[in-house]
């Protein structure tokens, strides 16, 4: 019985250690690739790229409401600060 308990304890410890390794770092924010792509296209369209203007409208239609709010906030902040993307 004690062998079974020790083996189960080792198995539980292995499972927790493997899951913590695979979980990755805590509090790491993964950037939204669609938002980043839209910001690049917006920058290209503001620089005068004709193809980017049409792509900008299409990509904006794929953004959900939270992404649209984030994109509009970033663009507004960049324009008010006079900085580039």
C-alpha cells in the first residue's frame, strides 16, 4: 500500500511540474495579430499606399468590437502624440 501511495505521489508531482512548464510565463500578454496587421495597413494607407486603403476597409470589417475600440484608441493616441506606429 505504501508503494502505491509513493508512486501516486510521484505521478502527481510529475503532472504538476510538467503542466507548469508547459503553461509558460505568468501574466504574459499575447499581442493580437489581427490588430497588429490592421495597424500596419493603416500606417501604409496613411503613407499613400493605394492598395492599403482598400485592405484597411476589409480588415476593419473583420475586427470585433473590442478590437475596433483598441485600434481606434491606438490610432488616436499616435495621432495626438505625433508619433509613428
